[in-house]
RNA sequence: GGGCCAAUAGCUCAAUUAGGUUGAGCGCCACUCUGAUAAGGUGGAGGCUCUCGGUUCAAAUCCGAGUUGGCCCA
């Protein structure tokens, strides 16, 4: 790692403090004997002040002025009125003294600020610095969290300090980490799924950088392929390939490039706008010659291994695009198609075979009929309209088939096994219409085939046309048949189609059905709705035809592929083991050729007049192309697209080779990303250093896509899987659980999410979702919640700043270690919680569960820091006197907040950076993203203390509950609370923190009933432990539990309980529960579901308590009236109190002193003018009036 | 039609590698607090843990069959 940037003397390095304390172990044991514990190292070493600080001073020069100016600008723009500031009395007082009458206008605020600073300089070096630089550490931050304002400022700041470049340089010497970006396809803008994907990538990259890695972060774009071609065709108003030819290949390719570039710009700016830090100046593009060369290289390696062949195969063809498409480009949707039952008349015997098909247009190419040799078939004698026939179908299907044929009646005449049908001959039903139909030896006979199901759809006899289907094709080849396919690449019958020549196949269906009917070959004809394959781009129904295509024969290396899978780790694991492996084992050879234009040209040259794979030349890179091509080309500047390379020929040994016209399947482009992204094969060095990828992360649709294509190419070319870790996330769904769909306009636009809540909030929400395999359901509520959490953090950071500023607290001069002896228990506790939070966050991150890490962090901020710690230390910070305790609180909260914003940085990079800047000023890095990931300190770890405070908090909570149960508001003191502790630990905690408990529960006294002791007036019942009762009582366990729950006994004694229940019990089976007397409210407290004791609140009223209670009621109302008048916190007033009830009036009078003090009243007496209100307090009418004191 | 994953409060999720009386946050309602205030506290309502079977003294959890949703394959 490189803490100091070479050549940058202005860099201040703050070494992470925690790391120095690894050797120290903090003293253990439950609360010792003193409230404040003194920390001492076990090894007995003492630590000198400041020894951990590298005293590198900041040298203000160069572009620093710019930063300063920017910060000044920012600071002044956000200054707010001090008058109503919630920063506490001390600050308000000071401010007022300086600017007695000028609060409000922006100019006067600026004045007041420097005046204020000047006053504070006498005893505060930090504040004196603030005169020079108002926006130094602890500069004021906005009163409310405004995501958009923060984000705009941080964008500016990043630009000003070159934050991204600086952060990368900062890690330049770190261990390399090779992340590969799965290239999004450049059509359309970023949707929520893409946004989630990039946010995840950004989050992990930032995390890895903070851990010290030099992370490869080159983004990529997938820019070739049919989707862009079809978009451009639409724009140009084209209908088919002939239009493209007419327009000109060169021009069309250029148009595609322009379109892709345009789309790329949109994506680039979106991703940058989301706060994603990747190398946007240098993305890899699949259309760049350097990248295309990587594909050529990979393909040529596969060819060297003998894995490239040209094959006559059955493929899915899009008749509009006139190209083969891969199986995984076929999309299935429900359509209505013909459903016909056709009779094939048997040649040498009575009767016909009945077959079923939804594609009548394939009947002309019928070559044989398939049966399941082990299946059961029947011959059925059927009658209709006086005519009689013998029909052969599967036994399981005959009733259904005959019903379809509307026969009057029928009977099974013959039962026979499938194998008995083998070899039966029949007549092609359209022999006359299609004269070129197959009629070779063995054609039109019955054969066995494993794709036949006697109980599936159809008749159990399968019409087989090897020219129109993969299975039929395979079987036809096995049988040694020539393949008959009378359909061209545009889905139109060729001359081999006879009568149907020139017709588009789907349109010929009708005529074929009519012809079959007129020949009496049609048993039944209807329609059916079923799912049928369509072109993924233009939605045209595909046709199965046989053409010549280029393949990578990955089935030859299937074992190697499956082995290589083992070298990758997937998160979640099942994605690899239950899903990817299945997909890979079933994957057929990869058809990589497309008869299109916008793609990487296949680098194969074949001898003129031949186009097979016998004597092909496969070119591996531009260098080789330049060497072998007949034409002169410059390898550095040659563009490798089709329009260029089609012209090139190669002549060797007297033979001239021409390029095959096809381009690659676009999936092949991204399959080479792991080396294409690092400039291989041109750049060997980086390849050696980085390859294979350490991590990739994409959504679950990529099992069939990029996860697979990379495995295929990596294995074919390199013999290895090109990635090690895979994080497979899910899809973004609508708030109601529907899939998002751009074409149906069902979506939540990330830009809208940003408009409503900002980038940090959106990222926080996205990243709070489980990234492993599960879909993310978008939720505006969830967004709102995240914004609230950030607001809480904002307020927490904002709270201590004014006090620190006033006291000139310098976290570098006064570190946590310096104030060790002044730390109070609550400080030690929050530091301990910080350690366990870091431990949890880091572990979750390393387990690829950043969502769990985030919730641990948020819980710490909201629950522990905001709701507890800040509450607990407020009064210490308000203290005007110098105090060790106050300084200790400063040091503590500073450490906590600084680490919290650091942990938050990967999630909410904007707000984390701004808060970090405020906390560290000029002494930190330019950006939080350069920080090291906070380490867990053993020294500050204290699991026992964490557990203890958890107990105290539980007691407090239960006490508040009991209070409410007793009907006594917190404002009214109670005489005492009684804590019945179940164990020694609870008793210790209470004993030591009686004052704290008394204070927080507003009790005059705290009594402790230790474990084993009993508090009088309590009854007991029992609670059953079902894990004990179950085995002991078997099926009566439930019944015994019920009687236990209902039992009431005076002593928590097993014998008494046995008496009450009438069963023999063991001590482990039950725990006793106290039943509170009526005049006392009790609430059980516990942790993690385990009861640890009970708090009782004695709500008995005494005159003294009533006196204080009523007085405080008056105080609160006066305070509210002060607020009505918008009085300054310090402003003195006069108060008039008129109470309708004499007794209450007397009680209140006893506490006049308290009232005067609390409401800052000089006098209690008559008020003439002023603010007057009537109140009802506990049923008593009270009239109050206040006015500002005449001369204060 | 097949494979994988998911299904627990209105919403988002927990429930500790192998069963033991279902929990949290957000939202909602009521009360409360009023020097973080577009906050804080307490309580409440809200669940045949998707359905049906099975194993077991005992199933949200294990097994089988379905239903719904998502992805993938045909």
C-alpha cells in the first residue's frame, strides 16, 4: 500500500490509530469497583501522547487555495440563523453576545462569524485557524440533510481535487485486484437493474480499495449485434436484408457504430451520475480494433485446438433477420398455431399412422415417422359417416385422438408394442405437390427414436423431418439419411418446395391443410395456444431449418468445462452447483456464425470456391492479418469490421483464400472480456499479472449469458475458467412484485428515484438488498426509510461540532488514547460497540452480503450512537467549564463518527465524503474514499461491557414501560424503583449504575433485590420450557404447559408448583415468573429474549412528589409559551401563575425556585401585557402569562 | 413441459451450519416527550409462517404433492 503519494508533499497521512493497539488487551471483568475505569495495558507499557501521530504538517500551497475557496464558498452558502439554533445554550449565548441584533441576514452572518472567531482565538489555536479558514474541520454544516445539495457539492469537490484519480494513485502500489465489468449492451438507457448492478460493483470496488487493493475498474460496453442492427433498420425504415444491401454495407455499419456510440454516451453519463467510480475515460468497447482482436485471438486458439468446424446443422433461423440465432436468443411466448392430426396411409397394409403437428409447413419435408419401441400402441377400428378406417396411435392417446376426429364409434382391434411397427412403410401425403420429396431407400418408414413420448402431446407417433428440427436432424443423421430442407434462409419455400415454392412457410400452412383435407389425409384440424420460439430482437417467429454454420465444438471439451467450473466460487453457491453445472452439461455446440453485418467478422479465410473447414486459415490478430493479406494494410490503423476485411484475400502456395462472409454471434464478443479488457493479446505483461479475473458480478440471467460464454471461450482458448469469484444477483422488480419491463412501460426510472431522494439514498436502498440470487423489489417506502437514516446520521454528526469548535478541540492533539483515563463507561461502551460493528460489517462484506453489513452499520448509528450515546453525552458537552470528561466525550464521538462515515463510504459516497471532510478538515485525505478500511481494535473491544450496557438499557426500557403502566409520566418523580435481578450480573450492573437508572427513570431511589432474594408481596407462576417438557411428557406436553402457565403460587418453589399442577416436575422444566401486586407496576426486562429480571415502579404519591410534578408541568407549559414568543433561549422573562385549586397552588408555590430557574424567570408575580394562556393540568385549570423581563 | 430459487405482520426481512410457545425495522393507531424537533419514548392492532399430506411427543424449520412469483431451459 502507498500511504504517501510520491511527489505530493502536501499530502497529510493519518495512520489508522487502531492498528497501533493490537498489542494491548483491555482489562476484563464486569464493572470493577469504580464508575470510571482506568484503562491500563496488560503488558504494563505506558503510551506516550501523540506517539501514534505522524506529525506531517499541511503545507498550504498550489491548488490548495482552490479547495479552500471552494470550501469557503460552500460554507457561506449554507450558513443559517443562529438565533433559533438547536445547538444548545452555551453556543447560543456566545453567539448572541457577539451579534446582539444582527442575526438573520446573510451578510451579517458572515460578519458575526469572523467576530465570533476572533473572540474565541484567545485560548484556542484551532479556532484561530478558523479565522483564516472558516471551512476547516468542524465547519458548520447545514441544519437539515439535503441530499441534492450535498451531492452537488461533493461532485464539485471530487472534480476540484481529482478525487477519483487521486484515490487510484493512492492504491497504485497495492496488491492488484482484477475486477471485470460485464459490459452492458448499448441500447437504451440505464434502468433500475443496471443501476443496481453498477451500484453493487461500485460498492465492492470502493470497499476493496479501502482494504488496500489496486483494483482494475475498466468499464465495458457491448456494442455489436442484432439488437442494434434492428434498431438502426427501424430508424432507416428497412424491412429486410435487401434494404441493407441497397443502402450499402459500409454505410449501414457506420450507422450502427454511430447509434452504439450515442447509446454509450447516455449510459456513461448515467453511471457517472450515480456516483460510480470507474475508469470512464477509458472504457473497453467491443467495437474497438484492439478488442475485436482479442476475440480473433481467442477464436484462433480454439481453432488450433481443433474446436472450430463448419457444420451442416439444424438451427433456429429468424426469417426476417435472415440469420441463424442461438438457442439462447430464442424467446418463447404464447401464440395460436394450427393443431393438425394427419393420417399417413400405410403402404403394404390396411390403415394409417396418425401423427400430430403444429407446423403443417414441415409436412412436405417429412422423411420418417418415429415411435417409442417400448411404448404400447393400438390399431383402432373407427367409423364415421358410414365409412370405416383402421388407425394406429399410442394406446394412451387413442381415445383423445378419436374424439378429436369426431368418430361416431370405435373399438380397439389390435394391441401392439412400438417395436412391432418398426419398418412399416407409408406414403408421403403430399407426394404429388412436392415432387422433390425424399424418396431414398428407407424413407417414409417407421423408426425408433428416443424423443417419442406415448403419453405426451400428440399421438405417440412423431412426424419427423430432419430438415426442420434438431432432434429429427440428429436421428436422420444417425439413420444416414440425406437431409431434405425445401426452405430458404428467409423462410420461403425454394423450388424444392414444389407447389409451395415462393410462399412464406407460415402462410403456406393454410394451403397445405386444405391439400391434406382434399386428399382425405386430415383426421382433425384446429388451433392451439402454446409457447413458440421467437427472435429475441424482432419478435418474428423462428423457423427450424438446416444450414451450414460455423461452430465451436464445446461438446468436445465438456469434461474440461465441467472441471473448470470447480475453480470458481459462486455466491450463492447453488447458482453454480444446482444451476450453472446443469446448464453447462446440457449445452450443445456453440453456433458462432451470424449472416449479418454489425459484428466482429469471423477471421476465417477459405480457398476460393470452397467454404468448408478443410483448408481454412484462421487469423489470430492484426499483425498476422497484415502479414498474410495480399493487400497492404497497416496493423495499427486497420479497422476490422466487415466492410474492411471482406476485401482482403490471402494467397498461399498458389491458392487464393477469401473470407467467409459471416460475423460472430455477439455473445462471443463479451466472452473474451477477461483478456480484452486488459489489452491482450497486444499487452502480454498485464495479462501475466492480472488474469484470470478475481471477481465478476452480474444478474442471474447471465448463467446462460456471460457466465457461460466466458467459461466456454476461456476453456476453449486458455483451458481455464477466466474468473474466480462470481456474485450473482437478481432482477429489479416493481413495488408490486411484477417484473420490470421497458417495452411495456412497467418500470421505476432511476432518475426519478434520484430526483425524489438523491443518489446516496437510492444506492443505500439498492445496496440494502440481498445481492445473492434473489430479486430486489423496489420500494418508495424503503427509500424514505433510508433517507431518514441518513438524516439521523447527519444530525448526529452535526450535534457535537459547535461545542468542539468552541472548545478548540483538536482530535490530532487530543486523541482517544490521551483521554483514556477520563473516559466514562458510556464512552467505553460506544467504542466497544464500534469495534463489534466493524467486525460484523467487515465479515458480512467479505461474505458478499453488503446488505447485512449495511444493516449492522445503520443499527449502530441509529440505535446506539444517535438514540443512546448522544443522549447520554449531551450534558457533558453543554458544560462550559473545561473538563476531562467533556474532552473525553469529544475524542470518543470524533473517533466513532470518523469511522462510521468511513464505513459508510462504499454505500453513500457523497454524504460520507462531506461528513468526513467536516470531521477531518485539512488533516484528513482529500476524500474519504482514500481512507483505509477501519480495523477492529482489540484494545477497545469489550464484549462484557456491551452486554452490561445492553442490560441497563433493557432495564431502562422496561422501567419506562412500568411507569406508563403505573400511569406516571416521566415528568413526575416516583419514590423508588425496585429491580429484581435474576442473576449476579444484572445485580452488579444495577448496583453500579443506581444513579444513572434513578436519573433516567426519574426515581428518588433505586432498590435492588438480588438473585435468590425475594421482594415481598409477589406471587409467582411458572413458565414452561418446552424443550424439556416435550421429551418428558410426550403428547401431554402441551396440556402440562397450559396448567403451568395458569398456576399461581406464593413461593417460587418447585414443590409448591408440583402441588398446583399435579405433575412431577424437574427444575429445568420451568422458570418462575413474578406476578406484581396491584399498586406497583412491574415489567420484565431481558436481552435477546432471555428474561433477566423485573423492574417495579412504586408510583405512590407524596406531597413532595406532587409538588415537583405540578411544578414541572407548569415549567413545560411556560417553555412552550416562550417558544410561541420566539424568545431566545437566554432571554429573561416574568411569569404569572394562577391556579384554580388551592392545594395545587400551594404545592406549586413550594417549587417556585425550581420554576424560576428552569424558565429563566426573574420574578413570579403579575404580568400585565404579554402572552397569556389557559391550561388544564391533571384536571386543574391553570392560567399562565409571560412577558420578557423589562431590563435584561 | 423440465430445472433452479423464493413464499413468515400492510411493506422489507430475521428466526444461530441438525425441529422446542414466531421476532425486528418501517408503516398505521393511541398515549407521551418537547434544548437533536420534518426528531425521541411507551403501548396497541396486525400472523391458520402459501395450500394439502407425511415424519415426530413437538414442524416456519425435515420429507412428498400442489399453488403463486422470478430466472433459466425446451
